[in-house]
C-alpha cells in the first residue's frame, strides 16, 4: 500500500520502501503512482494508493504489462 497524507510541510507519500514530502499535490500524486506501479510490478499484484478523504477514493494500480513474479524468476 502507498499512502498520501497532508502534513504541515506539504504532502507525504509513503510506502514499504519510500517516504518523501512534496510541496505540490500533483507531484505527490505522480510519485505515489510511480511507487505503486513499482511495488505492483515487483509483487505481481495490484497495490492500493490511499489518499486524504476529500481527494477521492482509493486507487488500485495494476502490475506493468508482461511482468509477474513468475516472469521475473524465469
């Protein structure tokens, strides 16, 4: 799971191996999608991005095309 939170310094994006604060909501959203895509591709399963409630619903990011754990082991 990747999470975007509003903090005093801006917008914090955090995941299993990622934690950074952005001053722009757009940059935070793009970073969250990039992190989620990387995690989803590595894990071979969808990864959720949770956001502040007033931003909308949770987004599910699917693994990249042609990638899965089985494909990465071959």
